[in-house]
């Protein structure tokens, strides 16, 4: 935890994350049965429905990084403010909800009326009694059985209690209803109708949209209908008015010149997207990465900005980066490696995954900070290893879940794909 707080004092910008939002019903593009595409809007962009012009950039950086600390002080990856937000509708007639898209969990849930234990939210609560397509799931249901022993209520309906590493939780009924993504209507989607939820979420968030590999996640439920693929292309922070894209279904194919792939390591009863990192290189200096299990030693996560790696390996990487940059690092920056803003950063860092050498550019490995310096976008963490979204900017990243592969293609994500 101390490493995160030192990091906070130096580089608030590492909390600048991308928020998924559908600004209108035209933001989802149907692909004739092969999937659909969602526009991704950066949280600090004027295009974002969460944009608050009364807040300074400094306040947004600081608030977002505080939330990110809460996320990673826990052992598990947990949903928290500052991840991705998707705007969709539930029920018939449709009711708008804004859920955090969380790659570290599976359950989709939203706050529901009546709600004696709800936190305050801006949007009206979803009332299941007003939806003609809402159905509580019975206890004798395969998905209900996956929740663990005795998930039943007195009415024989399936109840859930879903907890997160931060202490956050949601409790309610497991149900199905129609989900609407712009013009795409998906009936009988399984979700949690939460009647008792912790106040660790903010008023703009109505719940969680789980993106993990479990049977109840958005990805699993949609790819089973549209094709077992999804992909995204994240624009750099320097282009906040350009929208990124998330595509789900058979159209989410990453191919063409420059495309490389690495195996997706599936661990039983685990929600995360694991890949195997064998080494990282700084120029011609190769540093073997032998931490944790041999296979599946790194999680790809779009909701975490920096790369997180064990402290021992982080120190080796920092030493190699220092040796490749002729300028002197700024003093009094704790464990974070920072340089003056006019420093020429041309160091090439390569992530060596199994079968795929991903060459990272300075935009992926160094970020500008509010105090006028540029800092290394990698953070030490001995609890969990993550390949964050900074390293994925300007890459077309695709997941083929059927063939268990992850694809990377260097791409200018500010241009149409």
C-alpha cells in the first residue's frame, strides 16, 4: 500500500482512465448478426456524459487515482469508480442504467426498487414490477447453482450475495430481462436485481457490468449469441475528443499486417484474462520475467492504467530504463521514475509474451503529469501483475475465446478501423 501512496504523490495522471459510454442510441453499430460496436469516451472528454466542467483536471486526476488505490490495496481486482461505464437499458419499457464495466468480475447487476439498502444514484431506480419482461430465476436453475450453497429465498427464487475485495457488495434477486444496446435488443439476459448494495459506488453508477469469463458476464452472454470474440482500440490520452471502440461478436477480428498473437491461459473457475509474460526488453537488454506461475502470470485489464509488476522486477526494469536515457531523473520522486518535461524519451520497451513480442512506444510507457514532468507508466505491486490500458493504447487488441488467443496489432486508434 505504501508504494501506491508514494505513487499518488507523484503521478496523479495514472488515474486518468477511459470510461465507456454510449452518448446516444446511434453509438452502437449493428453488424448484421455478427456483433455490435460501442463507442468508448474518455472521462475527461467534453463528449462524456460524466464530464464536469466545474472540476479542474487536477481534481479529476486526484479523485480518480484515489479510487484506483482503493482498487489495488485489495488482494483481488475489484470494481470501483474510474473503470469503464456502459450506458444501456433494461426492461420493457426500457429503463436507462449506467454500469461500471469490470473485467475482474462476472455478475451484471443494477440497483432495484424497492431498495432499503441502496446508495444514492442520479438515475431513477429500476423497478422490476414495471417491466413486462422481468422474471426472477428459480432456485432450480443451473446458473443459480453456480452462486454456491443455499442461494434460495423463502419464495424459492434465486438470491445472490456478491462481494468485492474493497468491502463492496450487492445483494438481491438473480433474474432475467431484456437488455437494449441502442438498436440491439437482447432478451433473457441474466443479471442481479440489487436491493441491498454498499455505498462504495458513486451516484453516477447504477451497478456493475461484469466483463469476465464466467457464465453470467456480459461477454459470455453476448458472445454465446454473437460469436466468441471481442476487441477494442484505445485512443491515446492526447486525443480526448476521439472515441475508442469496443466490438463484441464475430466481427471483432484483429488481422492484417503486423498482427501477432499469444495464447490466452484459462484457469478453472477464474474470471480473469491471463497471458504469459516471458521477459521485457529495454533496447537490447532483455530481462527474464519468472515471477509467479510459469503460464498465465499476467492479467490483461482495460480498467487499470499502468503496468503493475512485482517490485523486484520493477527495480530491474527501472535500472535498465535509466541506463537507456541520458538525462538525469528528477529527485524526490519516491519509487517513481520521472524526468523533466523537455527530456527526449526515445527508449524502446518490448513485452515478450509467448509467441508475441509487443513493442511499446513512449506513449505507452511514459505519461505527462500535472507538475510538468514525465513519469514511467509502470508501478511496483507484489499482490497482482497487470498489463494495463496505457500499454494497450494505439493497439488493436482482440480476444478469440473459442481458440483461446489474444491478438495485438499496432494501430492508430484515432482513425476509423
